[in-house]
């Protein structure tokens, strides 16, 4: 089940990431299109490092202050991580929705 979930998530991410880069490329001057790809790749790596930097302390905190076995405390920290990343995903989806809504309004104005 974990493998199937991972395949679905990665497939969705890869499809969305490519579409987002393509969309962003249409919003910049032609001379800056090459910078879009490198900027997105840099931001992806930065997001990964920030994600690890946020997830690790939550698990560590749960392991130090929680109750039960180490496995149970680690599980609790993983739950905290899941909740945090779910909230961040919701904020991201709202930002994407707002971005496309603003682009649509701008295109109607032209």
C-alpha cells in the first residue's frame, strides 16, 4: 500500500511540476525563460531541505517528550509531520488556485 501511495504521489507531483514550469514560462519575457527551469529546480531543492528541517525536530520532540515505546513516540512524531505537511499542502493548493484565478482575470482584461 505504501508503494502504491508513493507511486500515485510522485506521478501527480511530476505531472504538476512540469505543468507549473510550462505555465511559468509563459508569464516571463522570452529572454528569461531559461531561468525559469533553474529557479524551479532550486526552489524544489530548497523546499526539500526545509521539509526535512521541519520534520526532523517534530519527530525528535515526540521521541523525547512523548509516552510509550520509542516506536510509539516516533509514530506520534510522524503523525505531527503528516498534519503539518497536510496543512502546508492545503495552503499551497489555495495559493495555486488564487494564482490561476488572478491570471484568468488578467487575461480577460487584455
